[in-house]
C-alpha cells in the first residue's frame, strides 16, 4: 500500500468507498424490488472494483480494470436513471461512477509522459 503522503491515496480511499457503494446499491436494489439480478450485479462488480483499486495502489498506471468497470456502470446506471428518474440508488451510483471516471481521467491526463 502507498504511504499516506502519496497524492494517489485519496483515489484509493475513493476506490474502496466506491466498491462499498456499488455493493450497497445492489443490496438496496434487492431490498426495494426483490431484485436478485441487482444484488448479484452489485456484489459481482464490487468484487471487481476491489481488485481494480488494489491494482491501482500497486501501479498508478494500471487503471484499466477500474476505469472499465466505472465507465460501464456509469453508462448502464445513467440509462436507468434517465428512464426512471429515481435518485436512490440509481442516481447515487450514476453520480459516483461519473465522479470516479472523471477522477481517473484527470489522473491519466496529469501524469508525466515516459
């Protein structure tokens, strides 16, 4: 794990918090609509976000798994939010995904070229 003074540390905390948020979104979807697919997708994607965040902690250039999951979820949940207008949990997850993709994009653009 990186040191606390590392500028990447906030992104790692966001990543682990994001993984918990994705899992809770699946659990909320299951509780609200008895949606087993929501629960399965939330837990599966949480299981992928965790390793993506860990990869990022080991090598800041290794963002692709994390970025792919965040981008995919942003698209899927954004469409669901657009059609339903529900803020919880669809709007919350959409916002978190958009913030995550934006933060990753900024990190990619600001890193020094090798």
